[in-house]
């Protein structure tokens, strides 16, 4: 079965510092997509960044970047220059490109940003 | 921007009541989803729909049903609410044509069953 694991239920980071959230997944597929979503206290989940498995280059969106290691099935999110507004739940998600419309989510990491 | 609107932010219902959670999206998305979010369990898929009147069970469909009579609207129905259905419910939509299309979420409905 395809699974997504986020092993850090909660993390803290000092404002302006860098933090890395981990995500691992299990799949036998060779082609898929990976996503990081952010859910602030207001609750609406929004997309942070996405990665296509066939692309070796790590995706970057402003202060957010990923470290995608396909062989290790690892997809970590790095947040640079952390801001108070980055405090949220972060969910990693996987979507295969065959056979299903499903997205599979991890259990989430709560990020606290300390002033 | 895509807007996904869930009709209620908070609902309190009694055990045994029939409960309707409504979701409307304004971007002509084919795919719509209902997730349940519980602490420590992440998001679990209840049902999804890939077209009008089409639906498929997700991972935890027991105790739930869905209706999609119009493309923009996807309803989640709790036939007889129970206390173990107290949770946050999230609706989402996306286009069908591309696997890298992200989900667009509503604000969520916090349902309490007493």
C-alpha cells in the first residue's frame, strides 16, 4: 500500500532561522507527484510547493524549497528565513499518475515559529 | 482564484440525526473530494467524485454517503450521525486533466455530534 509518513508531529523554529520538515513515502510507482500543503490556524489548506518525480531538480518557491531523494523516497521541506506567518500545520501528500484520482496525505507536522 | 465554499464552519448535531455538509466550487473542476481530518491521523479520504453522478469510495466511507447532482456541488451525508463522526471535514476540488494539479480546499466544517 502507498503510505506517507511525517515522523515529526511538532517542530519549533526561531524567527529568521531555517527549518526542515521531513516526509517519507512508500510506493512501487516510478512516476508520481509530491506536494506540501500548509494549513494555518484559519484552517484553509493551501499549496506550498510541488515536485514531479521524474524531475531531478528540486522545486523552489521563494523561501520554500524541497530536498527530493527519489531512491530514498524522501521529500523534505526547507523553510528559510522563517516568519511568524509560517506557523501552521504542514502536510506532505503523494499522488500517483496511474489508476486513481487519490491524493495520500501524511499525518502532518505542526510548526511553531518563535519570536 | 479557485473558490471552494463549505456551507458551515461549525455544526452541532445530535446522535441519530441526518446531517448534510455542502460544498460548492466555482472553477468547473471535475474532481471533488471529502476528507476527514483528525489529530494524529492526518487527512483521510471519505469519498470522491470525478464527474456528475459519479462517485467512488475512499478509505473510510462507512457511515457516509455523497451526492453530486451538479458539477459544482458535492454533498456529504451522514445518514445517522454518531459521536465518532465528530471531526473536521474538508472539501476539495481539482481538475481531472492533470495529475500535478493541486487540490483546492474549503475552509472546513467542524462537526460535533452529541
